[in-house]
C-alpha cells in the first residue's frame, strides 16, 4: 500500500506522490479501498495502447497518469520529463540497487 509522500523543492512548493485511493483515504480518514469508476471507452483504449508499450496494466497506466497530473498541478514549473524522472528515481530508491550476477 502506497501512502501520500511529499517533498519540498527549492522553491518551497510541495511535490505530491501517492495513489488515488491513498489520496482519498487521506481526505476521508479511512482505509484505502478499490472503487469502480466509469471511464470513456476511448480513454481506456488509448491508455491500454500505451500501457502495453510501457509494460503496465491499464489501471496502473491510468494511476501513473494521475500521479503525473497531480505533481504537475502542484508544481507547474516542472516539465513532464522531469516529473517522469522523479517518479522513476523514487521507484528505484524503493526497489534498491540491482545486483548483477
């Protein structure tokens, strides 16, 4: 389970991370749980194409886009590429170093 994390940039703005259920949990004060959401078929189809390329499930791809959108909204001065790199480096830090051989 991933909860909201926040970090500070040099500008003093907050950088928000976390999953949508965790964010709902934060606002409602309960435990995160799955919620069914009706999305347009075309959006799901487009997310599915990119999810296949990125080796993610469709729900994980949509969650990834939500994370990027939440960070971009809180930090409009950051580029899309920089936000992706921040998310990637956070994932690598959680996973730890890979040991070859």
